[in-house]
C-alpha cells in the first residue's frame, strides 16, 4: 500500500456533532494505524451558511479531543479556480455541457415529470446545444451551470471496504450539475477534485454519503482519475433508533465539554460507536485503538447513541484520571459556579477533588459536590432532615460531639474518627446515630466522601460551627 492519506472534511455550518467527531476519529485512527497522513479540509463553499464561529468551534473540538492533523485546514472557498479548471477540461472534452435552464424551466420539468409519473430528473434539454446557441445565450447575459454527461446505460459499482460492492443503475441519475451558475462547485465535484489533488487514498465517511459516491465515481471516470477506496460507516442513531437530534440531549462535542465530560472518555465512547477492540473491552486508551484499528472490524450495523454509557465511561475516567489533570479540569467549573476566585489555594482544591471524585460522573458533578467546602451550609437535604434531624436524642448526641471535637488535637481524619468511635461506644448508640446527622450538619447532604475526610478538609473551626448551626436549626424546627 502507498502512503495512506485520509481526511475529514466538515462544513462550518454548525457545531462538531458526535457523528462528525466519530468520522474524524475513524479517519485519524486509520491514518495513524497505517503510519499515514490525516488531512483536515473545510467544505465551506456554502458561503451563506458557513461561519467563522462554526469553524472555530470545530477546530477547537478536534483539538480538545486530541485529534491532530498533518495538513490543513485547507479551505474549499480558496480553491475555486481549481474547480473551474477541471470543469473546463470536461467541457473541452465534451464530457460536460453548459446548462442555461432557468429555475422556472427546471420547476416546470419537475412538475411535468410528476404528472407523467416519472422521477423528477433533468431532461437533458441543454445537452446538445450548438455553439451558436451557447454564444447567443451568453450574449443575452444568461449565466450557465455546468452539467456532467452521465452514461444512461450500465451500472456504477461502489467497492466499499465495509459494505462490499454496492451497485447503482446509471439510468437512475440525470446529468447532474458540477458547477452552479454562480461559478461555485457542487459538493460532489469539489470533493472529487480535492480528494484527487490532495492524494486521498481512503474516503471514510458516514453512510448517508453512500448515495453521493456513484456520482463521484462518474466524475472520477470522466476526468480519467484514479478512484480512492471508500468506506461508509453506519449511522449513529438515537436510543429509540430514530435519527439523532437535539431532542435526545447533548449531541455536540462542545455540549459534552461544557457538561463536564473528559476528552479521553468521549474518544473512548465514540470509538465504540461501530468498532470494538479485539479483546472486547469497553474501557481502553487511544494507543490501543491506533494499534488495532482496521476498517474490516467496523460494523455495518447502525451504532446506537447511549448517553448513560458515555456517562458511565466518563465516571471511570474521572476515578482513574491523573489527579493534577483532573484538578486543572475542575477549576473552570468551580469558577463558573463562583465557588473560587483567582487567588484560590490549588493544593486545597486538589485535596477536595481527591476526596469527592470516587462517586461523581462528570466535572460538573465534582464541582457541585465540592460546593459546601467553599460556601456556608444554609439548607439541608429534606429527606435527611426527616430521617436524621427528627430523632429524639439527636441534639444531645450532636452537643456531645461538639464537646469532644473541641478537644481533638491534631484535627485530622484519624483523630476525629477515633474520638467519634469512642463517643459511639460511650453513648452505647449505633455509629449511624452519630455519623449521619453529623454528615448532614457539616455538608447539608446525606452522601459524599468519607465523613472524616470532610471534617479534615473543613477544619476544626468550620466543622464545629456547622454542627452548632445544625443544632440551632433542629431546635427551632422542633418548636
């Protein structure tokens, strides 16, 4: 095999969707697995819908995921002359022709086809115009499109690495437009010219593009160019197997980033949307994917998007992430919640992250779980209040807890636990009768890190203050 050259060619008309991210990832993995090149091309010939904001979002999303490119970004909008050059070649060789049909004429053709029960295909009205007719139309100021002369007989076969051979009857295609009347190329034509000039050897893209592929092959053949290998990856469907859309929740990389997912978890998850490592494991790093990735192992069946599975994978990464990296990732979320200022104590935050991460699934969850370390506890979980603060002896128990905590030195998770265990024994109560109301008092919550970890991180003064505040709350509640 010559050097593998794969590409990702997003249109900057929206955000980086999870399906687009998977397409980029599969191309990147394939290129890296084969020691080839990964090219980033921007299909921005739709000037009305393309925006710089979308392009920036796509580039940022790819970088955040760790998908780097060897060449690019290459913008189609800067290559218009190349498309015109190839279109002129086809005109000169009689393989394409000018079409001067107006929108009204094309609409009438469509309606006539409907009346006659035919597919709404172009009739070939301009296919055999004389030179004189063309000159006259141009003199009148008509701006022509350029159509490819499509063979009306025979079949076009797409040799697909994933799906095998897929046949298309040429009679189902009309003479489709390759250059529009505004001198801009159509998607199929620009794609062929780009893929040829950029030396793309493998076109790996979503299944929805399969219907474009025979048209592109017809363009390759008309230009006398070699055809790359194609691989059409199955669609990503919603859990109900409908087309994935906004109503199914977050679907863009930026949304997942903002919701506190880690890039490694996203990459791990979208790799599983149609591919599985040899061992069948569900948690693996990108180096394993690069080592094992082949198109032959990509499934033909639709992949089903499951945000619960993604969240589970993200939780695994959070528990096993490098603590410093995790702390750095959490800090923006703490700032967004106004829990910390610029002069924060990094080491203190790192200790809290270490304490809370075991139970949390996202960075947003971690920031939320950390909130009571930075703000006062002014309310308590309702279910906890009913379960623990309404017990008959709870105030007496908490008062005794305050007395012993004031004597604890040094104040850490070991000494506080030891003093609490002694108090449980002395009062002849279950540990839960002391531990649960204490947790609720100092955190406002019924769950979280170990109780004595919380005490140590809050420190002696704040721990005692919060227990005393809870005692006041319980006494007022009982009046």
